[in-house]
């Protein structure tokens, strides 16, 4: 049996119940609160605790968002993974309603929160969790709600993620192809892991029930069509689509066709595990001149084509926690010591391809060190960047067709961007 | 819209509230109740909001119940919602007040607005007041037939709520049948999904009591229903898809082509954006192909990529949940991820619960081809600032070393750890080196050289210290300083707080004594004296045992302490494969996260109406889920099995013989190579043969007396239990009793092979048990699963025992649940029952 949830709690950062919804009447709020408070008290760092805990016959699953914990309690052997996904979905819904989910926004809107909790789950089973659909019959501003309430029409629709009767003056679609590069380099400078996670993020402002068709330079599709692969075709691994995409159609002829939801959503995600060359390579040398003086030399090199430019580059170099009096010089950008994260952060607004820049920093160290010194930090160098108009995988949108029965012309806007994901070089 | 007359209201049972605010709100509400002035709804909203906010922060506002109900006569939906919320919160504690609300809720259930109909129905069913159920039946019946799907969807859940308040009312109104109709015919998928949740719950709770219901339940798993749901699966919401997939996982297709059809149909679900759907699909694939080895392997290949993506994208909680499942999969098929090990490398800022699981994955996927890379990576973590993770990493290296045949490189690494001179690293590494030496004695030379350099003063953790001492004893020949290090440790005996360390110290000094007598003699004497004076029972006993052993015969003592040792080839797995299989059956649930089958963490006493939820879908899973016994009980049961097997006959004869219930195992002490850690058991069993123990110079007579209670004392034997061979019980009484009585014992027994062979039909066992004065009232099932309900009565009084017995002939196990009028007699009855069962099939 896919077990049902007994109750759902929204707790503050100290584990006190802000709002809770009792679905099945077999757990007590007092007990849950006491348990959870104890749990987060004893942990030095509450984030390091497993998100699933068992206490006295009750399983608690929780996630944290800003200064709020969301937690389910259940006495049955419920589907753990699905509930954790569900909790994240609740966060999305609250964010849709209140802009940001935090203690304040919950306190200000508790009536709506109760309403939402009632509609998202009934007797412990998940129901509607689409923010768009929910917002049709639960309005945030209760006072200005003059329009008569409708029950969720989408229920009777074949298309549960889009309601009928949407109107825009200007019909537009924005499609962002975002790829994030995950890379892990070990202390010998070898790449031990690299992959690319891509997402096609869409924002649609379209009237009516538009039918969309997306063409990519997908090798399988191009070959199936017998087209000589002009230019580059790519192999995508493990593609996942938003529920609006007709998966059967994609399985048959690799066409991506869909009726989009209104507003922002992730149309598709994919992963590539081909080895990629690190787009920005960072090397660091540490010289200890004396017991109390240390010098760090950092070299950053961009390893992509000259016509591209990386923006908002941020290189985080770990330094000893007791370092003081930094003196930093850079050949480009600015660098600052961030003692709160024991790191030197080097920011470069614009980093052209095929270039190398340097940073030199000098720190003072206390000349006396404790006997029982804490073990040395071994944090990696971390890099953040964005490269617009460029994708690592070479994915390209060949076309995006929008057909609606009223026959309007819609404008598709496509953008490409590559970003650093988990980009770690363990070079120090 | 007309509010009820004011006079009646004023006598409402509202107590004067101590809080001024509440009283204030109360009077304001009362003023508004009858008013129809414009803008009155706005003021009501303000007040309602205030009430709800008091309620939320825990102020008791039940005193305004009457006023809230009065004000609920409105067409404003937000007001209604707040009112419903309020009523739902206080109805349970004030059933009298709840009656007040029935009227307006029933009226709202007939409102023209489907929103209001739905919300009212939901609130009505959520009151949870048992004596109001009669008012639910009408609105629920209408709700199920409502032309708006929102209302139907709520009504379906309402049926389930009603069932939990009063099962009989729900069944009598024939609601399950109506749900079944909706399940197969409703246009709206959320209605269908809710029907599915509700029916599964109702039927599984109802199932054990009625044959008819269990047939109904099988219909859920029949081909037409499954296909109907599968064909519509794309229309379902993502959560409902999970529900359907969970059901499909239990479906048993007729042949392999059907299996492929289902998998082809569901293939695209692996591309769903919601990870829950992907995991649910994974489960279907794995379950369907269990019997097809080749395809099962291909399934692993197919699900790999989607699952790995889920791990590396999304929230850490998501990674955690998916990694738990991957870990289960990898223990079943280690090769599948052996080339993807890099996915399990830790990122610097991942939370440690994810890192821990990743380390487990790395340990599990390590094989000849990737060990080097994995161990290199783990060594990087060992130097990590995060100490718990560093420790885990070192342990992981050790585990890999114990799995592998080529440990050359790993041993070097471990030895490097010892030289890192960080206390926690040294501690962990010492424990590992000890285990490693037990498996690969050939490495002793290299290891001992390094271990010898470690100062025992730098090792404080008991486990590490014990490991070091073990090595000192075991390799005292090779380690120059061994006797002297031991000597200094013994000198500080008083400061050693851990009994484990002191036990090891005793053993080590004994070993050392036989290898280097002249250097150790003095320390041995000191250690034995200190041990005998020790307040810890085990330490004391072990010292005494060694002392007598030495007095008895030196060469025998040497054989006991320093027998030729065999290298340990495989360290025992902590979990039986049966438990692992059960966890696998419960894939995609908490069981996987806890690494325990569900019966170990769901307790029955809280279940209330779930008490009879024995089966879900099929016998083997269902019975477990209702099992109350926690792991400890289970072990206890096994122990009992061992004990009983020797004394069974006496027990059935009359259960009188006290001493025979536990006869000390009489093994030959000198010939058994016992690992040191089990020495304490030997020490205990020794005093039970006092004739052999030579008298020592000490005043040990009282010590002997003390030694005995340490042995597991046999339970005082219960009075003999005689059963009435001509007991009678009619089925209705049985059912009634079964419902009323709590389970007093729940156990699993093994069945003899002869018994399994004889159990071709249920009747065979029935006749046999009848011969033992245990009667059957109902039975059923087909090989390999049989289910029986037995009863028995005491000979002299009319105290009855009820038994549910589920036999699985393929695993040769019987699961027994006993309920008894006289709880205290359960234990003897259980023994009688078990012995009767064990004789089944014997000529």
C-alpha cells in the first residue's frame, strides 16, 4: 500500500509548529514538535541530519526552506521518495502564492495556507499540486475576490496543466537553453568526473490552447529522417520532459509536441556524461615564506573560443581560517577576502575566451598556533561563471512552431547559456 | 439565511472564557450573526480570521463555537472555509457542539455552487465523531453521484474517512461497490485515483474477515482493471500515476509477451520530470521481470541513467531518497554501477547524509577494475575537515579491502593512515588493520612493523584500543615491546573505563604469556589479580576462567588461548537475505530508507482500525506489514527456537522439567577455535560443570554461586496446559473474538521438511492439528501459501485461544498470531501449538 500521511507540519527554524494540518488524526502535534525540537537542538548543524527519521512508530520526513521546515508525519510505510518530492512541490506552490516561502509569509497568509493544505492533500493522499490550477480557485487576496469561484475546471479537461480562456495581447514564448557544467578535478590535476546537465526553460505568454512543436538537432531524429547531418548533431542522454509533452509521440518519431502550461516551466532536462574540457581552469600555488607569512598565487585560464566571453566569473580560493591582513593584487577584476567562508573571492565581470589572468595574495598568520589545532581545511577551489550564447553540448533549437486555432502569430525568443554547476578543483 | 432563534443560542454550552480577547470576539460575532447590513461579510472575515489565528497559536477558542456556526449562514466562500476549518478542529473534542454544525453542513452539501458542496462534504466527513455517522451517509451518497468531479473526488475520500470512523456503516451503505463503479467508469482521473486509494485501504482492512472481500480485492489486480488504468495513465496527475504504478507492480502477467507489453507502455514514464514517477516505474519493471533473469539484468541497464540523473540533479533530499534505492539495487546487482562509480564521488558542500550514502555506494560498487580509483578518492576524504565523514571514508576503505582479493595497494593506504597522526584517523585505521589481519594473516609482517610504532598513549577510543591490544597479544612474538606495552597497560588497569578493553587486555596477556613466558609472567599475575577484583561481571568471570584453566593444565590452557587460527574468509553479513528480499518487495517505501522491512517500524497498537490490515495484494507481503514484532523480538524468537529444539519433548510431556529446558552445551572446550570476542560465553558455561573445576586457593565458593546467575536462566516453567479435545466455537463468535482481542503473540516458526512435504492440501494439516486438540475454523490458499484460522480451549475452563497461521511452504516458515482470552496462558499454548506443528508430517 502506498501509505498515507497522517499530518503535515510547517515549523519555524526552532522547530515550533507554525501551522499544521491533521489529516488522519493519529499523530499528535505536541509529540511531533517535541521530537523535532530535540532533533534539531542536538545537531550542531541541522542540515546534516537525514531528512527521514523514525521515532516511536512515526516516520517524519522533512525538508528545510529558508527559515521554515516542512514535515510530514506518518504511521504507515509510505513512499519516502514521493513524499520528499511532494514537500518540494509544496514549496513551489507557496512560492507561487507568496513570492517567497518564509515564516513571515506563512504567518501573514495562514488562511490561504490552510486552504492550500486542504486542497493539496486529502486524508493523507496527494491531490492537486499545480500552482496554476490551484490559483484558479484559491485566491491570495481574499478581499478583492469579486469573481465567482470556479471549481478546478482543469479536472474535467484533457489538459490538466492549462486552463481554457487565457488571453494575451502580445503572444510570446521565451525559451532558454541552460546547461550547467559539473566538474571535479583531483589534486593531481586530473578530471575525475564531469557531466553536463541541461534544461530547456520556457516562459509562455500565449492565448488559447496553443499547440507547440520543437525541433532540436537531435542525432536520432535527424538520422531517422534520412537527413545528412548538416553541421553538428548531438546525442542526448536520459531526457526528461514536463508532463505536457506527448511522450508516446517522442518515443515514436522523436517529435517534441505539447500544449504548454501558462507561464514559466521546465520543458525538458537532459544529461550528457561526455568528458568536457574545463571551461575555466584554475591553478593555485601556496608558498609559506615564514611561520607568519603566506603567499597565494592563482592563475585562471579560459579554455573556450575567443568569440565567447564568460561573465560574472567568481573564483573562490580557500585560505586558512586564521589568516589576517590580506594584500591582494589582480591582473583583472577584483578580489576580496571573505573571512566568514574562509576564502578569497575573485570576481571578474567579463572574462574573454583564450585568456589567462593572475591573482597574487599575501596573508599574515598568527605566529603562535595552538597545540590542539583543528585539522586543516581541505576545501576545493570553486568556480562560478556564465557563458551566454554558448552551449557545451552544441544543442540547437532548429524550430519552435506555435499553432493555435485562432491563427495568431507568436514570437519565439531563444537564448543559450552555459553556467558552472558543481565546479570543484581540489588543487590546494 | 435566517439564523436560528437567538434565544436558543444563548443557552449554548459556551463557558466564560478567561481571555478577554475571546470574549470580545464572541460578543462581536453575536452582533453580526443576524445582520444583513452591507459590508457585514468583511467584518465577519476579520473576526473569523482572528478566531482562526487564535486557534493556530493554540488559544482555546472553542467557546465561540455557537457564534461561529450562527455566522456561517453566508454565501461567502472564504468565510465558509474558515468556518469549516474551525468546526473541523473543535468537533472532535466537543461532540455535542458538532451536532450543531451538522445542520448547516448538510444544507451546504446541497448548495448550487459545486465548490461549496465539495468543501462542506469534506468538512462533514472530517468531523470524526462516531455518533454522527448516520448524517454522513446521505450527503456522501449524493456526493458520489454529483455531476461535478470536484465534489465526487471529495466524496470518494469521504467514504474512506467514514470507513475509519465506522466501518460497518460504510460497508452497509454499499459504498465500496459504488467506489468500484466509479473506479472503472468515471471520466475524471482524480476521482479514479482517489477511488483506488480508498478501495485499496478499505479492502485490505476488510479483507481478512471476509472471503468475498478478498475476491473483490483480487479484481483490482485483474487484467481488465490493470489494463484500463494503464491505458489512461497519461491522463493521471503525477501522484496518481505513482499510485497506479504501485498497483501495477503487484500485477502478475500471464506470460512474457504481456510483460513486454506493459513495459513498452510504461517505458516513457522513465522520462517523467517527477522523480517519484520514475522510481515507481522502476519498481514495476523490477517486479515484473523478477522471474526472467536476462530481462531483469537489462532492466537494471535501462533504469540506470534516469536514476543517476535524479541523484545528481535536484534537491539533496531527492538525492538521498534515490541513493537509498540505488544502494538496495547495487547490493542485488553490484556490477551495474561498477563503471559509473564516479557519480558517487562526494561534492564538497553536499550535506553529510548524502555523503554517507555515497560512501556506501562506493563501497558497494568497488570491484577489481575500479578499486584503485575509488580508494584514491576515499583517501582524499579521509583528510577531510568533516570528521564523521573522514571516519566513514576510512571504514569504507576497510570494507573494500575485506571484499577484495588484491589488497596490496589498500594495505599500503591503510598504513599511511596510521602515519597521519590524527587521533581519529589512527583509531579507525587500527580497527581496520585488525580485521584485515584476521582475513589476510599474510600481511602481518608489514602491518605489525607500523603498528608497533604507535604509542598506546595516543589511542584513547575503546574500539581502537581493543584492536591494538588484540594485535599486541596475537603478534607478541613479532613485536619486540609487546610484553612491556601490555605491562604498562595493566599497571593502569584502574584508569581503563571500558570493559571491552579490559577483556581484551586479559586475553592478550594470556596469549603473550604462552609465547614469551618469562617476560610476561609478572604482568599475567597482575592482570589476573586485577581481573578477579574487577567489578564488571564479564571481566571478573574471564579472569577467573583463565586462572582455573592455568591451574588445571597448562597445555590445555595454551590450546584454548592460542589455538591454530584459520583466516576468516567471509565476515558475516548483518542482514539475512530473506530480510533483504523483503525490503526489495517493499521498494519505493520507507523500508528502503531504513533498510528494514516495514514490520520492524510500524507498530500495531497505534493503528486502531488498521488492526486487521493483514494483507495487501498478496499473502507474503501483507502478513509482514501487520507483524508487530520488532527486530529484538525476532531474535528472541529465534533463540527460543534453538533452546526449544533440545527440550521440546519434555515440554510437551508436561513442561515440568526445569533444568532440561536449558541444558548447557557440552562442547569440547579445547577443540573449538573460538574467536576471542566470544570468550566470555565460554567463561559463563564453565561454572555449570563445577565437578571439573579444581578448587583454587581463593575463596571462590561464593564466586561460583555468583557465576551461575549470569547464565541465561531458563524461564520458570509454566503450569502444564491441557486442551479440551472436544472444543467448539461457532464462526461468528470466532470473528467477534478475533476483532476484540489484541494479539498477544506473533511469531514465525520453521516447518520441518517432512511437514512441507505433507502439506499438499490444507486438509492434511487440519486433521493433524485436530489430533492435538487444536481445531480449524477456516482455511484456504494454494501452494506455496496457505492460511489457517485455528482455535483451542483449555480443558478445565472455557478460555479460548485463537490462532492465525500462515504457512509458506517454499520458505518453510509459518507465521503465527495468537489471541487469547487469558493472556498469561499464551506462552504455554504457543509452545504446545509449535510442537504440534513441528510433529506434522512425522510418521
